[in-house]
């Protein structure tokens, strides 16, 4: 089985410490979440230093991006024609982005950081009569979802590498795992429908 090594720098008792996570590709998600929690736990004991400006910025913007992504998913759910795609959009919203949003809001509230301004949730409905020129089709919706998940992983990795406090690093580590897993589901869906965007193959 393939594995991925993720190394991070943290400060423990005033000393810089490198910790490494070994993630087994294909392992059961809950076991990986428990592994990550166990690895970070010793670094979260004791008095916490204040959040620095980069940590606050990354958390705040990720919450804003999550809320915006959820509005896109709600619109996509209303527009999608394929029942399987509608279910994927619903599942990712409920099992990935709502938990991410709730954890970020709870953390920011405890730290006394105001939330970004957001827009209301979109009501579910049947909008099949919208003209083709004013909506995305299923192929476009699925590829947009795949792109958003990939960008979320990239930004979460930025938040992870720029964090000093271990609890911030833990949040972004869990986000990376959740979005990576969801991205694999979407890629499988795209591949089955021959909608997956693949760069030209390299030939030496």
C-alpha cells in the first residue's frame, strides 16, 4: 500500500519540533482522523500562545471560501439533472463543507475573531426551465466542484504550513483529508462520464 509523509514544524516548550505523519492511502478515514488527532495532541497541551496574523487570516478566509463554495453547491444542486450528481453535491455539502464551516466558526468564536459577512443559503427547488445560456450543465457543474475541492486542498496546505499553533495545524490537516477524499469521489464520477480533464500525455 502506498503512503504519504507529511512533515510539519511546531513549537513545543519553546523549541522548534518537526513532526511527521504517515498517511496510508486507502486507509479507513476515521482511523486516519484518529491518527492525526493523536499525533497533534501532545503539541496542544499547556498554555496556548495568541494566534498570529497569518493564522487568523488563513482561518478567516477559509471560512469565507467555505461559505461561498456552499452557495455554489446549493445552486448546483438545483441545476443538476443527473440524480447521482445531485446526491454527490448534497453529500459533499453535508459531510465535508458544513462540518468544516461549523468547526471554523466554533474555533474563531472561542478566539474572539469576528466572522466574515456571508449570504443566505439558497432554497432547494426545481429550475429545469432556466435557459441553457444562463446555467451550467452537469459536466460543467462536476468539473467546477472538482476544481473547488482541489483549490481548497491547496489553500488548506498553505494554512497548515503557515501555522504555528498545533490546534490550527490540526484543523487544516483534517480539512485536507476531507477535501482530498471528496475530490477522489468527484474524479471517479467525471471519469465514468468521460468528463475528466486530463493534460496531454508526455512522451519523451
